[in-house]
């Protein structure tokens, strides 16, 4: 499983394991977890950067409708995963 490092707004480094990624309506989404354990906390991140930017800017998806739609896509892509909302 790929592990990537994010830099939070307070310049603190946070590492996540990337479970999967998808593109919906021209936006990239990542399904990430804070550990490789079965009881890990998962987050869906949305790329907010412009196509012209070299670095991606990801934010946690908080909108309930968007979260439901994107988590449904990830559940379809990863057959053995159940995302609790």
C-alpha cells in the first residue's frame, strides 16, 4: 500500500496510506487511511488544485451529499470495503 505525506495548514506533516483513487466530474479523489489496521480511520480527500499547479492541494470532503456519492464509488471499486459514515 502506498504511503504519502501531506503537509497540513499548520505545517505539520501527516502520513496516510492510499487505499484507492478515482476521478469524478473532473476532480480527483483519494481514499486514505491513517493506518493499515482493520479499524483504521478513513478519509476521502478531494484535489482542490488547479490543473496548472504543480502541487496538489487536498481537502477532506465534508459535504454530506458529496461524501455519500464518492464513498459509494469507492465501495464499488473496492469490493471488500465497507465505509461507515
